[in-house]
């Protein structure tokens, strides 16, 4: 899940996390998920790959969980080495029932190894530096659509089917995608 600040990515991530409760763990370096129980959130003590790797080790042993990672480019970035447990979770987490939802403002800094394993992507309007990275992954036409999205609109891309649709995130007491409008 990627997009500029204020476009709706964390709102959508919170909504998806609420659907997966209680089988979630939220890696919350900016402390944005205050409405979730403390036992479902992990606020890192430092911006440390070692600390992140330790959480990945625990999730591997636990299984049956969806791992939400805010600011994921910090931990799954191109220029950052994936430590042993992080590498295992990214590459084989599905074998242990661990799903990963990565949320980022800077998708161009996200490891292409991680991106290559994604099945579904949610793109909110992105910055100019993200264009080429996204185009390399899902094509120029989809990238053009993403760059024109208004706030709370996103392009959903199914990697396996190579299909995309644009949806509107409806906000209320609790955000919903139910009856979401497909924008052509």
C-alpha cells in the first residue's frame, strides 16, 4: 500500500486491520494505531533492523497472523539488508500463515524482492519519484491513473490477474469498502 501523506493509505490499512482482528500485529513506529489494543501493536523502541528482525522471528513462531508494517521502507528497503528472520518471513511467511501488509509513502525505496512477492497492491496518489518504480512493476497506463487520483481514491492491482480497478474509500464512523464505487 503506497501513497502520499493524507491520501488515505493508513485509513485503509486501519480498516483492513480491523477486519483481521484479533489475528494481527501492527508494527507502528509513528504510533498511529491508538484505537487498537496494545497487545496487537508493537511500537519500536528504536529504528532498528535488529529489533524488526526480532519481531519477525516471533511472528514466524506464532503463525496465523497478518503483519501490518507502517513506514515499511525503513525495514524492507532496497538499500537495507534483510536479516535472517525478516528474509524468511518475507519469502516463506505464507507457509506459516503469516500475511504482510506493507504501508509506505516512498514505494521507490521498497525492496523489489518484497514487491515481486506481492499478490495485491493498493496505490494511492504517489509522488513524482515513485512513477518509474511503479511503471516498471505495473505499467505506464496504471501509473498514469495513479498520478491523477484524488484523495481517498486508490488503484487496486491484482498481480496474478494483472488487472486493476479504481475504488473510493468511504469514510464514516468506520471506513468501508462495502459498495465502494468503481471509477472508470
